[in-house]
C-alpha cells in the first residue's frame, strides 16, 4: 500500500509540476504572440501613414514649386514692363527737352521771356498736338 501511495504521490507531484510548467509556458508565449501581432499591425499602419505623408509632402513640394515659378514669371513680366516704360519715359523726356529748347530758342529770337513752368506747359502742348 505504501509503495502504491508513494507512487501515486509521485505521480500527482509530476502531474502538478507538468501542469504548472505548461501554464507558465502558455502565459509566457501568449503575450509574445499578441505583441508580435500588434507590432506587425502597427508597422503596417505606420507604413500606410508613412506613404500618405510622402504623398502629401510630394504634393506640397509640387504646389510650392508651381508658386515659385509663377512668382518668377510675374517678376520677369514686371521687369520687362518696367524697362519698356522706362524707355518710353526717356523718349518722352527727350522729346519734351527738345520741344522746350525749340520754344526757348524761338522766344529768345524775339526777346520774350517765359517761366520754366510756362515753357514746360508749352512743350507739353506742342507734343500732345503733334500726336
């Protein structure tokens, strides 16, 4: 009887130890599996967000480059317009100076005197009338 009881106690101890070890192994592996699954999912979500960020960055860069190109084109057009107007102003100034000199010479022949403002007004009138 005692050997049978000893054998039975030994069997229960082994069974208990096996049950304890199995439970510990299952508990130890379960979180790893969940963590591995969660890590994979978060990596996939991270990749998706990363791809969306890349698309948004590319879109922003293209829009910004377009804005810069448009600003450069506007600046070039304004510069060309300024140079054209500057050339016209020089031409107008040269024409006005020539007209003022001509009028002053005519007035000097007769000994008449006129103010600078009056001379400018006569020159402007002469230029407008010749158009």
